[in-house]
C-alpha cells in the first residue's frame, strides 16, 4: 500500500493512524508508570502507611475528569481531547524533575531510573501527537489554558527521608492514576471517533 | 475532611458482607474500608483496608468460542480459534479493554501450554500433534489491572492423522 | 507550510548515506525525503521518497533459542523449540508485538520449510525424519508494519533413528 498515493498533496497520517499510535503510547506510558510505582512501593514504602496520606493529593486534582463510563461518554470529544492535553501538559514539569531527583534516591534500582527517563520522553512524545490530533479534530484554536502547575520539587528534596519518600510515593501514585485516565480516555475517543463506538 | 459512609447493602452478597454497586464505587478513588463489631460489651473497629476498584475488576470468561481445523499450503493442519468478549464487559465503547490468554493440552497430557494473544479475538495454533485430541480454554483480564476471569468451559478438537 | 531540513548526519551510515537518530524521527509524521546532487554544471533533485518510520522498523533476531528432542507417548520423536524476543524489543509492555516465523531443512536439503507461529515463543515440530540432521532458524517482525529481522544463527539437531 503506497504511503502517499497522490504525492505530497495531503500526505499525512490518517486520524485513525494517529489515534492508533496515541493509544499504543498511552498504554505503554501507563504500563511503565504502574511498574515504576509497584517497584517503588515494594522497595521503599512497605510498612510506612503512605497510602493513607496519598488520598486525593495529586496536583491535577483540580481538573474535573470523568470518573466513570457515563461521564466519559457524555463529555464532548473536543473537551475530552483538551482535558487530555491539559493533564499531559501538567505532567511535563514534574516528570522532568522526577527523572533527575529519582537518581538521588538511595540505591535506586536501574529499572526505576530508566523508567523515569523513559516516561518523561514518551510523555513529551504523546503530547506532540495529541497536539496533532487536536489540530485535526478541533474546529477552533486549541485551548492552551487547561493546565495545573506543580510545586512539588521542594518536597522531593526534603532532608527528612520519610517525608521525601512519601513525596515520591505520592507523585508516582498520581502518575499511575493520571496515566491510566489518559489511556482510558484515549481508548474511548478512538472508539467514538474512529470506530463509531463499535470497538 | 473524610466523609464516612455506612455500608449501602448488607444483604445482596449474603451474611457478613457488604455489597457496593456501581453507584457506590468510582474508578481512581481509594476507599478506606473498616468493619466495626458491636455487642453489649462495646465495639471495636478493624484495621483499614484500602481498595481502588480499578485494580480488582474481574470480567466473565470469553464467549462464542469457535474452533476450526484448517490446512496450510503445505497440507499441515492448524487450528483457528475465535471468541467474543463477555457480554457484560463493554469493550465497544473503549472504556474497558480486555486482553486474552489461551491454554491447550493433549487430552491425556498433564502440562498446559499457555499463549498470550494480547487484545486479539482470534488466534492460529500451529505445531499440533496429528492424531491427538486437544483441550482448549480461554480467559481474559482488563488490559492493565484487575483479575483474570475464570477459564472458559473446556472445548475439544481432534487433529487428523492423514 | 513544509519545513525543509538538511540531513543531520552524513557520516554514521557510511558514504552516500544519511543517518536519522531518534531525535530526528517522529512517528507522528510522514517524511518526504529527496536527494540533491550538485556539481560545477548545476544541481538536480531526486523524486521524493515518502517514509513513515513505523513501516520500516526492523527488530533484531530472536534470542535464547533452545531445541529439545522429546518422545510422544507413541514413542515418536518430536522437537520442541523455544525462543525469546530480542532484548531491545519491549514486548512485555505491549509497546511492540512481534510475530515469529521459523524455517528448517535437512542439512543436505535444498528447500527450507517455513512455518509461521504467530506470537507464540515456542513450537513443537512433528513428522521429522529419523536419522536426519536438521538446520533450524527463526526470525521476527512487528505484528502490523515493519520488516522481518535477520534469521537467527543456524542451529542443528539430529533426529535419532531408534
């Protein structure tokens, strides 16, 4: 199948190809985020009761995101796309610092270090793809205002080990949750826009 | 501040149980569940049990499983299996994505051979022993988190010898 | 509007070549590549060549290949092959799904028999000629787009005659 049958006229990936790749990437990012959280939890969080404090303390909590299937299906696709963009943008900054700060954790295993760097890179890549998708789907100008700042860097550098480890635990816990949301929402959008809700 | 809710339904799941339906559970929320026991002497509360329903979803087994024997160009028999997601699992909307694993073994054999087939709903099985009768089963799981379903009922297929 | 970028690296891939590393390839884009030749008489540009990097991914060959001769209940020999995906290919996360093909032929034979085994990483080979020495190789490819890897190094196995 020739890639560009009519030469350079409109020679770009189809919306379906863009969504296929976005879903593959979001699946991969969430897989890595889950594994990183589990590895960190097993190695640094056992018996410290971090889960009790990690309830609803993500920097993206202020973004109103669909919590079940009905809500996800009621939201307009442009709003859901912009929401995904907003969550991805909100993770750019923390992922940059996570990738560098995680190197300072005592005996941090290579598998955690590698994943932190890989997730940061793939998050940027997914953001690039989402901007292309929004550009294709959006009627008006892409909304740039959905974004929540992150001010968690000082807590990743605290002297007290317990507090510092909790800060990492909480960040990884939120990354696992938000990357799962993004993966779910993208799969819903792909089924809606490409497969007419018949995946 | 923490909102504490009493169990919405003590009956549906039988004695000493609490049943939370869809209205009482949402994804990506950590529920802190404790059980309080009271008698005339007073009461006591269990340690908290933390649950996010995202991680405990268990689907029903796949359905509509078909087995079809085919011959490759070089007359070698191979098996084509197809199946459908469990009806209650809404994969159509994309909210739930399932992955599948199948297992097979010669009827009198001991060891199952398990093959993961990702999100596909069909699979071709090669390298089957002519003249043998095989048992085949399939199960499924949400793509990231959750529990494997039960195995589907056993299905049998005999590989011809010619 | 189309942005035209010059080749980032004329050296790494040897003479008359251009090497694009990860930083210079995005998988959201179809690249239009042309080669411009210039001499004292002037210059000329080739026809455009369109590339989508997803379509040209070529994995490394499978590794850790094991061959094991077994006897079926009816004393007939069969061969069990197992292998692992190439280390650099991240199949565990579902980022890349590989399918495999194996080929074998009697050592002095001419014609390879090629068998596709889908995503399985093990295969049982029946109907082998006792007393014959076989050569076996395996290669792999991304499941949708991409190129077959090189064949794995040749492995030999002799089928016993008793």
